[in-house]
């Protein structure tokens, strides 16, 4: 679909994001050939980038950090209940079309990061938009699960990976 010129691919991806009305900014990034921030809803921030050395792939990435009240409530749960909740969340996220990482670790859970890679040879506007939606839905799952368990309180912090 695209030649190997990463700038052509970066321009095409940016054009799609602008057409969809979600493009927010270009981010200076030494590790990427190009890196854009998009906002697919109020405060719903995601990154779209092509890492250096991986010119055949576009990465969609974002994260969600627990609010202090949700973090404290999770930490104050009895260990067995907390483990049950986290296993349930991991099992449900496992079957989503995105990869996820729990940071800094599962014992001190503060942030979930989500990524989805799209190879250049199959990249379409629909595939890009679907992937953005998939990453966003994973973040919604975490946010809504925290609200279900611990109440509304302050929202979890929605952010891109690099912010």
C-alpha cells in the first residue's frame, strides 16, 4: 500500500487522524520516526507512532493511571479480594485485541498501559480507527471497573504513554 518511505506513511496516518477530527499534536520523540497524539473524546488521549527500527509497524499506545482514592481503596482491600479482582481484570484483558502491561508491577498497581501494533502491509484507515477504539475500550474497562468497585470519586488519569 505504501512504499518504504516512513515519511509518506507518517503523512498518510496524520491525514487520516486529521480527517477523523482527532489529531491533536505532533510529539518530539527521539525513539520514533514520527509520533502523534490524538484525542478521541474529552480527555481520551492516545499515541500513534512509528518506532525507529520498526518501519513496518504503526503502534497505538495509551495508559490509564489510577486516581489516588482508587489506588488507596485497592491497596486497602483484603489481599484475597484484591487478588480476585486483579485476576478477573487480567483474564478479561487477556482476550482483548491489545497488549497490556501493569506498572510498576502487580503488587503496586498504579498504571495500565495498552498497545496495539498494525503492520504497514495491512494498514488501512478503518484498521487504524478500529485499533484506536480497541485501545480506548481497554482503558474504559479499567476506569469503569474502578468506579464499579470503589465509586465515582475523581476519575482515573487518562494519558498517552509518553506523557
